[in-house]
């Protein structure tokens, strides 16, 4: 392994939607190039890479696993990844370690939601993709399509996939143009390069990066193979034929010329493209001859003779026509040869790939601190990674994308003294230098900064010894003494040093690699406790092991002391619970019903009139007023709803806001400027400011379309003034709620003064050039109390103690200076009272302005046959789903339906859907957005129409919002207003009338 030339290495992963054939394809590649690990007859049925019992039982891949293949003196590290949305984190770990991606698409089902996700992942990680159109046989056997219909379908799928990638390129191009217009010259080269790339589609069969395969039957081809077949027969060069065998190119037998549609003349309507005539029609003839009872067997004999295929007579005489077909097709068009030759031809080696991916892996940083030695070594490391330097002198750098647990008994080299049943190995890719057993390396977390030498950085830097290196062969592990740059290995000895992912380096003067990007976040939460309280210690140990073994799971302790496990979905949660119960904790568990997160907001639209905005900000009546218990401070609170797009931007930018404002980093940034700027996103603060302003303008233009232009400009001006008055964000200082600094003109009496907050958040975000601070000492003492009260209020709203969402609060706190001086006030006591008063006033302001509950929504993609559309819609209706669109898949009896489904209604949805549709329908859920319920949880009929419809109020059933609020309050132990007696019987008297 160590002597292998980097130019002869390919690191690839297989990405696709669930059930599109990734593991079946991997089986055939392993059977042909895996060194005898798998017999060819077992390929496609054994599912070699799915070695977990749960994977075999469910027939889906749940983790990414690697295997080393050898093909024509090339070493290929193949990583198989899951297609289910619940395990998309494993796709991220696989993509980071790869240089190229085989993107599979089912020729019948076409592009689905996860196809979009994996293409974005490949684009984000700068992988070189190749397209594989799988299950071509279903077009012949199931859909009974003609070759021309099949060609149109394949062409449409290729066009759709190219459209998706083109959209990602357009995003990049537009952002580059924006940066150029802003005066950034560093991006000019990249944008010119992009414009050149955009001249042609990413996937073009004539370029050789598209393969047409049937993984189950073990055959596949690309255009180049048929071009070689027909080159001598048609008297044309292979290169010419390869260009002509896709698209509107036609062969004229009389003249033996290849022409376009215009050159056909009168016979244009009956003409068939060359791909149909020379590729698909021969395939259709072979299938018809083999599978149909009256098929022409002479076609098969002619095919065997023409290509000199060595098919055993025993297989040709088999009574099962499918076996005969597989025997012929797998020898005529071997799947592994077509795929692996495409991989070697179209995908880059580690040296070429890392020079392209370096901007993603180790983006350039502008260093503002003068430390030449550290800077020189850090730059040397970056150049070594860019060049994939595999020499012994080069610094050793590797990235670990995840930790995975294997039973200790499965290790080739077992430590007699090691009593633990599970051993953690690191799934790693070496990017520079050589790594060997016994080597001591530095483990760098994502927050490590080589230019800081303080106690804070010490926890992001550890030193560890690598005990063993293994080449992964699916479930098996092959020990190796050392490994050079460009290889993918498993490393033992880092279990105590790494939680999820990390960077390994032989020098401490190295920047860590950028963090992995996950497509979704864990939204399904349950509380876990042992059945026997005495097993709590084992559960805690098991949770720690599970947290390390799964890259996506989150383990937290709630405010009530419960151990909460967060997973991506039901399938992911079930696997986590099973692993915890059977492998890591080995105790009986009690699992709560799913804990659904909600948010709280108020009713309001962007289309609120200009007068309404002015009243909410500066009105004399529309506020809540509360006084502190000692009567020295009066607090006035106004609240209004933020535009939805601004709320969304603040929520999505929480990581950046945390760096700027939150925790210790935020405190440090108040006193000293950040010293390092990541050049990939040249100025993240400016980018965030631009996103907020763009979101604000879009919301105002879309929501106030009926207003005059002058009113729209005034509305925009008012909101921009609000952005210049941001005092704090909440909850946790990074949430999507805003605390506005009060208007300095406000006053209650001549002797009162206003506590004026500083607009330092607006200053940090670039909305304000200079931060104004009030000089009064008393004011400075009490400002933090107002902010603390705001943080507490936004962390737990008045409806059911859930965080608030998209609200802007204006808090004015007035202190009577005369009374304060007269009574010699204890300002420490006043600070505590002010905090509580601000919290109560904020919550009361929300209650006054028509509070609404906000719930999380899944985007749901369903595939169902025509006859089961009715039962499917019935299931969706029972679960409050909102159907977006339905469309029939052309050439098939299947419908694709897109809908929004509340997360609270999603539990058991897949099982109920399968039950009502007899297993014919399938659904995939992915978190989409937060949506406010329009229902008022405190609704009571008041108008005559409402009383006529709902009754006088005594018989009104709780609406959906009230039911959800009551359920959350009941779970949290908060008081619930509900009738204890639901159905009372009439009192019986002593007298009995017979």
C-alpha cells in the first residue's frame, strides 16, 4: 500500500437516492476486482457492504463503508453510502474522503429528493461526478417501452440532472459577480474559469462520463464501448462515432454518412437517432430473444459467436430464461469493466483532485498577526496538501470524517489486556505525507487556531499515538504498516481523543480542515432512561459510546434532567435505540414519546400598513407597562413581527452569529478585532449584512405590492432604522429575535431618565458605523439586566415555554432619579427586579398581540401507483398535510406527490402509509421550514357569525393550536386549563319510578 503511486489511486464514493442500486453495483465491482472476496454469482444478492444485521433486515444501507479494489494496476478505494435521508450525515463523511462520485439514478423512477441532496453534496465538496443510469432492464421488462421511448426518457433524465448541477453553478456564478461588483479582485480568475465551464453540460454521454447499466443483471456500457464495436463496420473513427452516438445524429445507409436532422430530407419522421439504432435496438433484440417464449434464439447464438463470448453450455441450457440472459449480457457488456474504466478515465487522481479541492478543504486565510515561523510552516502544510506530497519529508496531514465502532473480536490484532467489547476506529483520508503505526500526531479540532497560544486553544489540541493502521475491506480489516498520501485507511488508537471528526497533523502549526456540511439537522428527540434506575451508570456510558460512534446523533440533558437523544428521523432513531440497547449500554430502556420542538410568535404580516408600523414602534398606547416591585423603575415594552425572510436568515446564520456575539469568543471579539479572515467567504459579516438587507427588501416588495412606491420606501426606511438599533439577539444571544435600543426622546416625567442600551450588535453586523453608549454609570449597571430579561423571555414564551420566533422588542426602562437618590437605592436589588419585570413585560406583550404557535414542517415526497392515490390522500388529510403538487411520471403508472407535513404528525406516518396502500407507496421526509399556525389558541366566539357557527363558547372544542399547547404544557408539568370531568351522569334521586 505504501509503495503505490498516487497517480494510480482513485478515491470514489457511490451516491444516490434510496433503492436506486448503490450496494448492488458495489457488489459487482467487488466480485470482479475485490480479490476473490465475493463470488460473481452472489453479486447483487449478498449485498456485501451491508454487513450489519439491521441493514440486511431492512434491505437499506445505514452507514458508509470502504473497500479497496484492484483494477488494471490501479488502486480504487470505493466508499458505499446510504441513500435514506435519515443517514445523510454518512453521505457527508463519504464525500469528504473521496475525489469523485458515481451518482446513480433509477431509469424508471428518475430524479428524486435525495438525488438533489447528493448532487449538492458532491458540488459542495468539489467532487468530480459521473452519472450512472441504472435499471435499464425495467424499461424493457416492466414498462414495455420501445427503444425510441426509452431513448427519450434517458435523454430527459440526463437533461434534468444537468439542470440541477447547472443551478448550483449559477449560484456560484451569481455570488462571484456580486463579489466582483463589490470591488473584490481576488475572485476574478475563479469567475472566468466558471464561465468557461458553463459553456457545456456536466454530464455528456459522448464525453464518456455517463454509463447505462443494469446492476442486478451485471451488465453496463458507456458510449465509447459501442463506438469501438462499430468503428470498423461503419468505416468511421472511434472518436467520431463517440460524438455521434448521442443526440440528434442519424446514419444514412446509402451514403454511409452521419448527418443531423436537417440532412435527412423527406425521411426525417421515420429516422431513428444512432443511439436508438445502434445501441438500444440490439439490446431490445437480445432481451426479446432470451425472455419471450417465441423469441429468436439465433440472435443469441449470433451474438455469442460475433463477440467470441465464453458462456458455459450449462448456463445456456438453463430452463430459467433470466439466468441465460444474465450469462450472456454479463459477458458481452461486463458491468465492472465499463464502470471502473470510466472511473479511471474521467475521475482525477489524488494529486489532481487536491489541487482543485484545496479551497474547500483548507481555504486561504488572511493573517493579521506577524509570526513568520508559524505562518511559513502553516503555508508549507497547505502546499503539501495541495500537491498531495507523499514523500517522507512532507508533513503528515489526515482528515477523520467519523469514528465507527467495531467489536474487539473482529480486529486482526487483539490486545490481550483490552477488556472493552467495542473498539473505535477512525475513518480517515491521508492528504499529505506518510502515516505509520506508532507515530505520534497532533489531533486538531475544527476551532483550533495555530496563531493563538492560550489555555482556550489547548482543549482544541491533543497529542495521540496511532496504534494500528488498517485497509478497510468492507467488514474486514487488513493491517498495514504505513500508508501514503491519497489513501483511505482506518486508524486505531484515537477513540479517547476524537468525538466526531478532526484533523491529524505531524505539526501543531497547521490549520484544521473545514467542518463537514450536513444537509439536515436532527429534529426527532426522545427522552431515554433505564428501566432499572440502578443501570443509570451503564446508560451514561452507552450514550457516550453512541455519541462517538454516530456522526449525526446528538445527546443532551434537558432542563428537567432528562437524557435527550436527537436523531434525523424514525429509522435513524430506531437504529440508535437498538445499538444502545444491544451494543453500547446493554440495559433495558424506557423511551418517551417523541419530543417535538415548537416556537412562539405573534400574528402579523409584512403587509402591515405604514401607520401600523409607526404605532408599534413609537405609539403612545400600543405597549405593555410594568413597574418593578420597589416602584423605582417603569418598563414599557412594544413588540412587532419581523419579516419572515429576515427571521430565516438570522436562524440559518446562528453559527456565524455565535462567533461574533456568543459565549467567550464573542466577549473576546469585543475587545480585540478578529485576526484571521477566511478568504473562501471573503467577509462573512458583509455577506450576512447583504443577505439580511436582500431578505428585507424581498419581503417588503412581495408583501406590500398594493401600496404606493412612496409608502414602500418609507416602510423600507423604518425597517432599516430598526436594523441600526439592534441591542441584542435572543435567545442565547444568537436567536432570531431582536431587542431594539429605545428611542432616546422618550420620557415619562421631568425627573425620570431612560436606560439607553448600546447598539453594538448593529455595529458588529455593519449596520452602524459608530456605537453610541450612554455615559451614566447607573444606566451601564442596569443595561445587562434588561438584556438578561429579554434573553429569558425569548427562551421561554408565554404559551408553553417554547422559544420565541421572529419578534422585535422595544424595551424602555425609566428610573425616577429623584426617588432613587432620596431612598438611596440598592442597585444590585433593583437589577434583579428589573430583569424579572422585563421578562414579564415581554411575555405579556406577546400575549396581548395575538400569540401564535409555530411548528416545524417536513417536505414529503411520496411515490404511489394510480390505484392507491385515494388512500394516500386520506392518510395525508388525517395528518394535516398540505399537498403542493402531484405529477405523473411519464411512461409509468406512478405518481409523485410533494407535500408539507407537520413534524408532530410524522411519527408512524410511513407505517400507516404502507398499511393503507398495501405497501405500494413510499415516502421520504426531510426538514423544510417553520410555519405559524393560523389558529388562535385562545379563540372564543364573539361575533354573531362565530356564535352561530361555533356556539356560545361553552361547547367549543379545543382547536389544533390549543391541543398542541396543552400537550406541551402537560409534558413540561405546567398548569393546563381543561375540564376535569368530561361526561357527568345525572344525579340519581332516592325516589324510583318503576
